[in-house]
């Protein structure tokens, strides 16, 4: 599956550094040989972080001609401007991992645009895995993973 991340943000948010890092540890390379259905759907994530005076609203749209789902992830300008790089990465990672599956679930529930058979559980797991492996999020259950044990 093809997955692309970009941003539309004011400079002080530091999102350009994050996009550079995503491209340096290519998210697209991680997902390129993973298939969640046979539709060939692509996804584009736009990290939106602009001043509230501009009244930006989240856009989510599927472009049938491109077979691509475009999604905005809205970020708070004040929070992102004050955060250090580590905090910004955590905020972006959490937002993507939590919001993208919810957006896809709505399309899946409606059976729209090839998402009917989309393996959302595996995609969500892979999305979290990329962010954990690349240091954007802590492991979800590190104590279980590290001990090699399960629940008693």
C-alpha cells in the first residue's frame, strides 16, 4: 500500500523537521509491500497546523480517479509551537495512530471505495508498529513484550 505524509503548517510548528524525519525513515517503504485488501487504495495524510484565525476545517476526501484517501490531521498551533521535537513527534504519532483508523473505519462501515474488505486491524497494528519502531511512540505493552510472557 502506498502511504504518504506531508504538512501544511506555519514554520514555528516544526512540522517540516518531522516530515523530513518521516521521509528519512521512509514510512512509504514500510508499507509498500503490505496489502490490506485487493483494491490498491492509497492514503495521503496532511498534518494541518495553522492559526485559528484562518478557521481551517478537517478535510477527508476520497479521489476515485487516483484511488486515494486524503486525510487532514488537525494539530493545535499553540501546542506545536511550544513543544520540543520529542513532544511534537509524540503528538503527531498519537494523532495519526488514533485518528487514521477511525477515518478508515467509517469508509469500511459504509462499504465505500474498496474499503469493504480492508484489513483495518492489521493496518492499525502496522501503523502503530512503524511509529514505535521509529521512536515516535512508546511500545503499547512493553512489560509483556520484554518479559516474553503473557497474562496470567
